[in-house]
C-alpha cells in the first residue's frame, strides 16, 4: 500500500525475455488478476518540450535506422556505391512515410472525408506497412533511374533491411496496444481492454527476424538478380496472410481483408517470376 494506492508488477514474457512493468493504481482500480497477464507499458517514453515522445515513433525510427544500415553495408556487394545508398534513402524514406499514411487513408476514407486536415495528423495513428513498402520502393526506383543504378540489384540489397526494420518497428504496436488479434487462451497472449488476445505483432516480429537471417543467407548464395527480393515478397506475404486472419483491425476491400488480397497477389506474381528466372538461369 502507498496511501490509497497499491503497487502492482506486471510481467510479460516474449522470446525468452522476462520484463517487469511497475505502476501505481488507486486501490479502487486495483485488480489482482492483472498480475497474471502480459500488459503493455505506458506508450509514452518521455516528454520533450511539452510533446509526448511515444515508443511507437522511437521503434519506427530504430527500425528505419537498422534497415538503412543493412542496406548501406550490403550495397557494395551488389555493385552499388554507399554514396548512392544515401541518395536512395534520402528519397525513399519520406516516400515510404507519406505512402504509408495515404494507403491507410484510402482504405479508411470515411474517417477523414469530413475533416481533410486529419490526414496530416500522423500522431493520431494510421500507417500501413504495405503502403510504406510501395512508397519506399517507388522512391528508390526514381533515384535508380536518375543515377542509372541496377534496380533489381538494389532490391536484393535492401530487402533484408526491410525485414529487420519490420521486426523492430512491430513492437510499437505492443506499446500502443493495437494491431492485435482476437481472444486467446495461449500463455503468451497480451491483455488489451481487459481481454487476453493474440499478440499478432509478436508473431510478425519473430517471423521477420528469422526472415532477415534467411535472406542474408540466400543473398550471399543467390543464383540470379532479384532472387532475394522475390523470396522476401513470397515469404513475408505468406506470413502476413495467416497473421492477418487473426487481427481485429484489418483494412477491408469489400468483404475481404485488404492485406490478405495483396499478399495472395504478391505470392502468385513473385512465385511466377521466381520460377521463370530460375529456369532462365539454368538454361544460361
């Protein structure tokens, strides 16, 4: 007891790590059952000049930094100078952020049609992984055309960075208690709004971390240009298709989950290209 408050410690276990979140609640709000569930900490990391700096933004920035560093280190292996990498990142990162927002707005237009200024309210939430990938790749393609960089080589160099960036940034959803799945009795479920649910952010984070190491292994042994990028397109999409089915906040295309539709499309297109290029490489 501390005055009229009680101290509780919430433990949550992910990937073998045991973390502790200590907080104070008024005695009237204290629920002893809370100590048995995995509960997200405060989404605000700290305050700077009166502005809340949220874990979501910090983790997104760390993910972008890690992904950019991977691209920077691996680019020379693909015949791309590190100076060109910086040129690409300067354009691709803003493109990725803007398209991430626009993609989300398009599929949730009813939330913004009455107040268009809210489209610019990035702090209000609403970003899309697929939108960021589309925008980032488009920005990189523009730079590649201007600087005459081999675009398939660039994609092979950058996609491991995509995977590690996603593995890190997905933890922002945990701190925001968002992008989760439906109810579950699994021991690693997380507590959101008084209900134990699937930690879909965790599933994707683990998959993307494993995908990162696999793509590095493949890229060091690739048989043709584009092989690493096509494997990323297929393997990330396969994971996203199944995990999306667990989520409760999916963007929709009519009765279908948008991410599942796009994932299926990418699996088919990347799969066909992979088979074609594999046969072409064997003939040559």
